């Protein structure tokens, strides 16, 4: 998909930028927006020229003001309008969760440059991203209890891993809006920037990844950190990192990493995520919705 209507995708210097683009609605989330982000991620993961991804919002007011409460075509706001008996029916699936599960599967590092209001799914979609930077004007809110629903987008899995159970529960129990300083103190964001410097800081970080690291190493590291941190024993991590070191140490990227270090020059890693991942990747089985 290239004819996006609710996002803008640009690629330059090894960095893809996905901009949520409904500024007249404070970039409120719709099913169309979610489908377009997923399609963009499919394209980006297949593009070896892209080394890192930045997400941000259009305009100066909001990253994403949550679900559009006046949805396309009317009907249900938070879920599919179809009545079903079987809750394993795919139509029951939460759209925000479909998005965050796709971001979870990304082979590229994901950086959020939160440029303003981020509430509801505008906050929870960020949790599946790896590093979050905030504008000084950013505001966050896990407002679900104030809307009569529950945290979505698999945030009950993501949020406690990022900020701890007590902080996650406080923010979700109260549903209150909080500022960037509180978000940083709580561990939700890495750093706070003046609005005019936010994208510069995000691009600087993305460029550091793009210019200095092996794409295969980064893709493996992302999968290992997200998946193995929840394992029931460190032996599970030991198995995977042992296999990864064994395979990758014999590859072209490891040779280039050593040579560039010894020759005191910037590396030029030849490995491609699309073709050169270790033969045991992925080591997990896809988890069905049932």
C-alpha cells in the first residue's frame, strides 16, 4: 500500500518516518489508520535500506488523541459492531492490539517522538515501540477506566514491563492525564525536548543506529530482548544467545565489525535482514488468537 490517507511515510538516510496525519482530529485513531500503519510496517520490514523507524504526529497539538469517538460510518467506537457468540471470533479482536502485535514483530528498531497529546490508544501504541522521546508539550493518559472500558492494545502486557506494576496500575486506575515530566520520572519516556528539537533528537538517535550497527544484530537483539525478558528462566536466553553468537560470529557482519574496529573506520555491514538472518530465526511459534 502506498496511497495512504491517514499517515505519511517518508524514507531518508536509512530512517523511515511514519507520521499520523489527521491533524484536524488531533490524529485520532481509526481502523483505517491502524491498517495503514500495519501496511507501512510490512513495507519497511521488507526494505533493507531502512534501518530504524520514527513515529510522530502531524501538527503541534497531538501525537494521537485516542480513538476517534465519531468513527467512520458511525456505529461502535471501541469494537466491531457485529454481534457474535464466540469470543474467539476474529471480529472480536481489538484493533489497537492488532497494531501493537505487528509492532512487536518488527525487525527494525522503533522510536516514538511524541509531539503532544497521547491518550488512550495514542499512549498504548507507543508501548510496543522501543524508545520513547517526548516534547515538553506532551501529555499522556491511560483513560480507559474513565470511558467504561479497560486498557487495550495488549498494554496490560507492555506497560508493567516498561514502568513496573505499581506505576502502571496507578495511571490506569486513575485514568488521569499527566505531563512529560511525570512520564519521564515513571520510566515511560527516555528524554524530554523542546518541541522544535524533538524530531532532531529522534533522528540523531536513529542515525546512530543506522550508521554504526549491523542490521542483523539489531533485528536479533530486538527479538531477544522483547521475547526472552519474559522467559521463566535465564536458560532460555542462554540457549538463544549461544546459538546466535555461534551463527553470527561466522558471518560477514562479524568479520566487518572486527575489521572496521581494527582499521579505525566506520563499518559497512553487508548483511541483509531480508536474506541473512540466522537459520534458527524465528525460534518461536506464532501465537494464535483463540
